[in-house]
């Protein structure tokens, strides 16, 4: 049994009143929790003391864009200027944190309190195991009731911190751990689609995000009254606006490419025409001018080529312009309908959150695995991460930034031969898992510009590996969807499948790929050869490193030099 002798005196006193032999159905009076919460724990109080929930903060004002809008003009993550706050919050120092977290949660809070008390005070290892298993299910049941409340801005901070970090009892922190968690930024300062669990539920409840895909067939929600019907329609329009926003950006991006291409061709054409129209005087026969010289005669074909390319460009530009106008019209129409409808910013969709809760719980299990530690409550027993190894928003963004610097195409999706950088939604779940994964590569109704969804555990043994496994899974699923029915024959998945098939390896194909991708990013990118020669070639062609890194690698080994030579040969060949 772990040493919990340094519990808060108030908690220790509470736990001392619980007998080891107490019946599980024993009623624990939480009436004092209710009164304490009403008297002392207003949102204003926690906002003032924690300095984490200031809606008027400068950082929020600077970032006006929505995390749901895909910005195709952004090509990389911005560097995180500050990983932790200079000033620590006092939210975990409050002696009534535990009481406030369990206030107004009915029977589920009583059961969690009872089981946690027995778990912490039990001496028998077998009984402790039983209490531990019962506590896991009871805690998830408690979170089920709390999930819809995450959209409430007046929710006490302990409840939010419990959902976000799994911190039910601050006394289970070590002093240095408490200090670290107290300095984690509460708000989304980078304004990237990387969210904690409470923020995830909040966005689902507000209708700004749709529910994650599942294999289960969902029953359409019927409106009970006219107000409910208007809210459902507004939610549908918000989702439609988000979808059309991506289409509009994609259309505008293609239009800009064609306009830039036209401007370049016109500049070249003007330069060649000017060169063609330059004539030197004939010596001794002034003011007569010379005929076209050999260089000028060659310009005829070059000018003709530019004119042909301009004609082709004009047709493509005309099509892109029509697509942009259509997308703009739809976007404006949806915006007008939204403006004329009711304000649902304060409304919540409890049904959607309840459905999403089941999905999130499944996600949590998947990060841990069958043989992993399923305990959902933060405790120093199981937390062994460093500050940079904990899955905070800032740490994860920094790793994603590194991933993109090594694998520039990690978040790129090709549409009409144009790569679009679309960063997926990232959900940070407070579990002791070691593997991240991709839940969905993109929205099934918007494959062009919709964000996918990846899940990353917050307390893994190696955060970089957890992030890499999630990105590898995303890579695999996007490539597989792109190849469609021919995924075993074409593209990245087809080449890799044929390699594994030739080796006659048995097992999960995607698991092999993820393992190789981790080696590709951590070893091969540094010049350490760990992959099979054929796999290295497949990854080199389909997931290439930046040119700068390629040039560095070719200096280290002949293996990479040969790959660079093959690149040059393909570049000089037709159809590269």
C-alpha cells in the first residue's frame, strides 16, 4: 500500500471516519458538501484565485480565429513561446477542493467518496484490488453526470480540473507535481485544435463540433418543442458553415494558384516579346534595322508555348472562379441564416455530450490497452512523467511541430493535385496509456477540408512515442482512404502491404507500419539505419524528409546518397 500519510487534515479526518468493514451501500452524507459549495465556491472566487479562467485575457484577445476553421494559409505550427505560466494557480491548494469536486453530483459522488476512502485505507491487497476495480467504474459514472456541465462557464474549477487532469484529490500529488500542474495554462493560448476533455465536451455541447464517428447507428433527435427545433437547426447550420468554410478556402486557394500562374506566364511573355521587338541598326544603312537573329527566331516557339499555356490556364482559372463563387454564395447564405436564427452560444446539447462520453471512454481504454493501467484518477503511485513528458497542450504542440519539421506531409491532404495542410483535432485524455491513435482521418461528409481526430494520453512513459503512434495511424488511414479499393495495390499502403506480403509476416499490418514509422522518425531521420532497405525506400518516396535533411543524410551514408541519386533520376524523367 502506498503512503498517504501526508493527506490534507480535512481529508484525513474524513477518511478516518470510514471503517474498513463498512458496507458498500452505506450512505455517506454529502449535505455539508452542498452547503460548502454554495457558500464558498462561486466561479468568481475561483477565477480570481486561479487566474485561469479570465475571458478577457490578452492572449485570448490576440487570437480571434476559431479552432474549427481550417486556415490553409498556415504552413506550420507557431513556436510555443511559454510552456508554463510564471504564476502558479491556487486551485489545488484549496482545502475544500475535494468537497467542491463532489458537490451536487448525487449518488455517484457518494459512491466514489465511499470507495476512494476504502481504497486508500485498506490494508489487504486482495480487498484493495476489488475496491480499485469498483472505483474505476464508479468514477466513470461520476464523469458521465459531469460531462454535460463542462459547457457551463460558472462551473467550479475543481470539477473542471477533475475532468481535465483526473485530479480528484490534490493530496495524491507530490509537492513538485502540484506546483507543475498549478502552472499549466488553462486557456488555449496557441489557438490550435488541441483540446482537453472538458473543452472537448464543451465544443460538442455547443454544436461547434459533431460527435465522433462510431459504428453504431444513431437515432435522429426529435425536437420536443419549437425552441428545441430552432436550436437543432442552428447547430446543423453551424456544422454546415464549418464544412463550407473549408470548401471556400480550398476553392480560393486553387484560384490564387491559377492567378499566380497566369501572372508568371504573362511576365515571361512580356519579357520575350520585348526581347523579340529589339532590333539593332544595320551598320552603314541607318536607319534600317536588322532582321531577327537566331535567338529571336527561337522565341517564336517559346512565345507560342506561353500563349498555349495561358489559354489552358484561362480555362482552369475560369472553372476555379466559378467554384469559388459558388462556394462563396453557399457560405454567405448559411451565414445569413445563422444570423437570423436564435443565439445558441449558451445552449447545450446534453444528448450529444452523453453520446460523446461513451466514445471518449472507449478512447481512454484504447490508449491504455488491455494490459495497461485503467485507473482513471491521478495519483503519484502511477504518475512518473517529467514536466516535458506530460501531455499538456503546449508539450503536445511542440512535439507536433517537430513531427512536421521532419515529415512535412504529415498533415497534408491532396485535393486536385494541391496539398492542403489540415491539422486534426487532438484530444488529450488523462490516462496512463502509452499509445496515441487516430479515431477518424476526416469527416465522412467532407473529405476535402475537414479535420480528422487523434487521441493522445496525457501520462505516458514517452510522450513523443505516444504522439508519433497517433500521427502514424493518421498517416496510414489517410493513405488507405485515398487509395480506396486499391489500397493493397497503390500508394503508400499498397507498397507497404506488398512488402509485408513478400516477407510472409503474420500479424496486424497497421501495427507493423506504426512501428516502422516510429523508427523512421526517431532513427532514420538522424542517419541511424534501423529499417529494412525496401521499407526505407517506400518511406523515402512517400513520406520524404525536407530537402535540407536529405542533403545532411547523404553526407552520412552511401545508403541515403543512393536514394538522393534516385530522386534526381526520377525528377529528370517524364511524369515525375
